[in-house]
C-alpha cells in the first residue's frame, strides 16, 4: 500500500485570466508558447487559464509547451457579450482543445474574422452565454466585475438573477 504525498487540502497558485499573442492587446507578439509557459512557472503559478479575447488562437501551443512541466493549463476564452459588452471568462476542462473553444465561440455568435479582437462581441445575453457554457460543461467567471465591461453594468435584479445561476463559479 502506498501513502499519498499530500493529505488534506492543497493550495494552488492560479491565474485564470491570462492572454497570449492570440489577443490583439498582447503587446509582445514575439513571445513563444514555450516562453509564455516558462514565465508562468517563473511567477510561481501552478495553474493557468488561457483566456484570450474572443479567441481560441494559442491554446494548443500553450498546452503543448506545458507538457512535462508542473503547469496545469485550462483552455478558455474571455468572451464579450450582451448589449453592455460584458466580459465573461469561460473555462473548459484541461482535456479540451482550441477546437472546443472555437466551436463555443461560433455557437456564441462571435464572427471568426474578429477572433482575438477586444471589440468582437455577441449580442447574446450573459444568461444565454452562461447556458451555452453550462451545456459544454464549462465554468463561468465574471471578468472585470467592478469595471466598465463587468457584470456590475447589469440591473440589480439581473445581477442577482445571474449570480443565482448554478454555473457561475466566482
């Protein structure tokens, strides 16, 4: 019988809102997937989510570069939705690929030619996007909650209704 290395709770240092060269706002377009992963590890991160703006662009490269390292990588996307241009992070299981995120974005109504752009958006409501994410088994985390493009722009009644959804995870 073997004894597990860890007993009880274990803490992970995570950043679940990271962009890559797939986002137009990422300044240094020369950064490679390997460099990106190395930097995350240097920062002491155990777990990251690749959440580019309305894009699936660099997920597979990051996952490949993280193989044989200690870094756990969740594929995801920062999607802009609703008429208020609210940003939501959608996180998928580690075994999902850029194709899964691509399929989600297409079903969400993001125009493929606009992938990676901050101003790309869908008119689907936060409720519709949350339901779409739930049907894919994905987690939903509101981004920028207290900024211009956060869920704080919803009416108090809709904000309460949104937070009552069972797949809003933070």
